[in-house]
C-alpha cells in the first residue's frame, strides 16, 4: 500500500512540473519546434561537430598559404673577442675585439611544387571541409530526430495516462453500482470481488502510466540537453495527424540529400586528390627568391645603402631518389582511395536498405493506425451492447468487465499506433536528409 501511495505522489508531482500546462509562470511551455530549438542551442554533440568544421576551415586556410609569398626578416648584433700569440721574438699577446651587426630580408614565392601538388592538396582540403559540414548537418538531424522521438514518447505517455484515467472512472463507476446491488442483495460476492479486482488493477495502471510519463519527460529533457527541473513544460495540444497512405506513396525516395552519404562522397574526392598529389612528387619544384642583407662592424644606419646586398634567384629542386618514399606514399594514397570507395558503396547499400525498410514501416504503421481506429469503434459499440445486455440481465458482470477492458486496450492501441506513425515518418524524412515536420 505504501508503494502504491508513493507512485501516486510521484506521478502527480512530475505531471505538475514536467508535462501538462499549468497556469503558473514558473514553467515555459514549448511545443515540438520549441524543444527542437532548445536542443539545437544546448546539444554538446553539435558543439563538437561545429569544432570539427572550424578545424577543417583552419586546415583549408593553411592549405592556401602557398598562394602567397613568405617574407622573413632576421637581425643580429654581437661582440667578439680574439687573442693570439705575437710570435717567438715578441713579448705579450695580440688581442682584438669588435662589434658585428647584420640583418636580412628574404622574400620567397612558390611557383610550382612537385608539379602542382599544392593545388591538389588545396582541392582535397576543400572536400574535407565539405565533408565536415555534412557531418555537422547529419549530427543536427540526429539531434532533431532524438528530440522528436522523445517528444512523441511523452505525448504517447500522456495520452495513455488519460486513457487509463478514463478506464479507472468506468471501473470505479461499475464498482459503485455493484456495491449498491450487493447491498440490495442483487449481486453475488463473486461479482463484487470481480469489480473490486478490476478497479484495483485499473488504479495500479494509472500509477504506472504516471511513472511512465515522468520517465518520458526526463528522456525529453536529456535529448534537449536541459535539466529536468521543471523549467520547461510540454505543450502537446497541436500534435500532427499521421500522413495518409496516399501521401506516403507520393514521396520520392531519394538519398541524394543524406548528409552521411554526401560526406562520404566528399571524402572519396579528397582521397582521390591526395592520390593525384602524391603522384606528382616525381616532378620538380620551382621557387622564386629575393634577398636583401646588410652587415657591418658599426651600428650606423646611415651607411646601410653602401654596405647592403641584393640577390634574386630561381631555385629548381628535383628529387631523383628518396629511398622509395614516394612509391610508399602513392601506394598508401591508392589504398585510401580504395577504402573510401568501398565505404561509400557499403554506406549507400545500407542506406538504401534502411530507406526501403523505413518506407515499408511507415506504410505498415499507417495501416495499423487505421485498423486500430476501426477496432476502437468496434470496442465502443461492443461495450454499449454489453452494458445494455448486462442491465437486462442477459450478460454476466465478468463479460461486461471484459468489454470494458477491450475498450481500454483499443484506446491504448490507437494512441500507440498514432505515435508510431509520427515516429516512422520523422525517421523517413531524416534518412533522406530532410527536416521532419516540426510545426508552423
């Protein structure tokens, strides 16, 4: 009994602060789009993905550095002492000391690096940046899908709680009638026991549904990246209706927009560019240099124009043999290309299979939802017929209770089937790289 009271109290508390709209200003009620916006601002996964994009952007900037000349300035100042013997016939030693000053300025520009390998590295960096941006997009869609599924799970838990409350009201009303008939001698001990068992079972089900609602709220807060402290409530009065079977059949099933697939394609392009760059290592490199230098034993800036020197040069470097290092790099790059192609093909097949499965799952969910609605209508009529027959004495109390239970199961089935349709639809959109329906 204490455990049951604890569950009632816990469920009431969580319902008040976590899910159902209240008139207090302490909680901010958010619909689906609001929870998604909250997650996009708070998700640590998106922060990590954004950092990866920044890293790729920095790498792209670094790969462009060859397009600009490099300018290096150096300067030095020192004092030197020397001593030496004056010879066999002279006494003492010779000592000299002097200052030295120098500076230089070097301008260098790459004209051609290994047959243009720098350009291929630049193209590879651009593809890696596009891949990281697509990874960010995929992470964003994954976060949205997690929030959408958690939101709909909360909606399902709340509607199931309402359904169990309606069931409890029916069983409580039936228990009152049976107790009244028992007092009049028109009901047996077995019948009143059956009514009490049914009412107790429905009361326990309400407590379990309340606990499930609190768990769903915690999962939603975790998906959104916020603390479940009651600061945010859930507004779920305008939940979408599932798509019809005709609407689903008109959806073009394409994977061109899937971010993971696009990212893997960009990685393949990047490895192909890296292979081209490694193959160009057989070609020479050509650099242009300009140098200015000055050195003197006195720090006299006025004499710089008479003591400086200038030089301009073109430098050609051609590696003839490097111990098969180039061949090893080419083989490694070629293996990376093969690996990327295999990964891309494997991912494409996996996504294609997943897309077909998600499509069939959505159609099955819609058909199940339609069947559940028909079953609910049948259960309602069955309960009405059973209630009339029981009132006329043509049906036992146990049969009436079973009809009530059938209606309760049918109501729960409709709720679960509807939420399954919405979750399956969101999964299908995300798999195709599109944002699911979030609201107006």
